[in-house]
């Protein structure tokens, strides 16, 4: 049923995906964020880089902060889904890579205009199901650290738009293409979440964040998973300090294929799952 719904709508809601202790630890990290950090300013290896002035404070590359952010990399609540949907399973490049990881705090007046959709969409966000297999370019996990109900600025999705052939009419009326938004097209839904829930969606589905009108702030973390051969959107690189302290499974998701530079004294290996299969075959 889940695969059917993901294929049909382009998203799934994973209830209680983050256990309460981890949720508390993440919220404690958010409490420490310097709210006056200027655009471009760094905080523990993450950089403030709001997508646009309406989206609110966003720290990119938040995995460098460490601690609870590392535990999210291979969280069992979604790992098998992202492996299946975006991990190129069964191919010579099987594996995952997190190509963007951000924190987002949105206060009253903030929103993220509708964007994406299949029509003229980038290959990076494409949805594809072929030969009995999912091959998505990017699958996002948006984790709610606060309850996100009416007026809280829930993520909006146009279900099925990852397969649509036509553009959304009048996108600027819904905050798209730099417009402002007071409402949503009737084909859109608000993915309201309880804290601890996660929204999984293919980036190729049309989505955005509705107007936050309530006081207080919406807190989310977003990890974008793609295939092992991806690279980060803005050129951020995971530091050796971070990579070296990770478990092998987590490291393989941030550095699926270790770099091999001219003169290096080793023969490079394939993507982790492929290398594992080769080892197993050799051992037989
Ligand atoms: O902030 C949101 O709810 C939507 C996030 C978004 O548009 C994105 O992940 O590209």
C-alpha cells in the first residue's frame, strides 16, 4: 500500500518517525542557534543560507553540528524507503548520498512558494518507476520538531504532480516564481504533522510551505537523499572530522565513494553495496 500511495501521490507521512529522546535533543540544539546569525554566517560548521527572504532562518549543512543530527542519517524509520526509492538498488551504483541537509525555523509571515513538479523539472528531482523499480533523483525527509497544524505553515503538496504534464496555472498566486501566497490551489493539500512525524516526498512533486500565521515558530529538519553518485547542491563538503567520527553505515551515506586523487596509493572501490557484493562473491 505504501509503494502504491507513494507512486500515486508522490509523498508519504511517516508517523512517530523520530523517538522522543532524539526529538528533545534536536530541539535543544535549535534552542542554541544564534537567532541573529547573519546570512552567510557560520555556526558549528553549518551556514545560514535562507532559500529566500520569506522562508526564514535556514542553516545549511547542519550535519556538521553533529550529535543528534548524525543520528538522523540512517534513521530506521525512513532508511529502507529512501534506499528503495532513490538508492538505485540492484545497479552498479547502488547506494545513497545526502545532498542537502538543513534546519528551518519559520515564524509568522513566513512561507515557501510552490515550486517543482514534473513539468520542465530538473533530472535531479525526477520521479521514475520502470521495470518494477523506483529510480527517483531525490527523496526528501522533512522532520517536524514542532506540531504543524492549521496556521503553522505546513508543507503543501500537489499530489500526483510528480507525473503531471502541464504547468500549474498562475503559480505566482501561490507564492511560486517569487509571488506572494494567501491561499492554495484546490488541488493542493497541507501535510499537517505532529512533532516527531516525517514527511517523505519526491522532490519532483510540486511542493512548498504554506503561510505561517500563528505566533511561535515552526521547526523542521530536511535531509535530501539521492543516489550514491550525487553531489551537494551548493558545493558544501562534509569535513574529515565529521566523516571520521561516523559509523561505517553513516559514513557510506555521506561519502559513498571515497575520493581518489592523482598519485593516491590505492585502487578506488565502487559504491558501498557494489563493493560488498564483490567481496561476498570473492569469499565464496
Ligand atoms: O518549508 C517547507 O515546508 C517546504 C520545504 C521545501 O519547499 C523544500 O524542501 O523544497
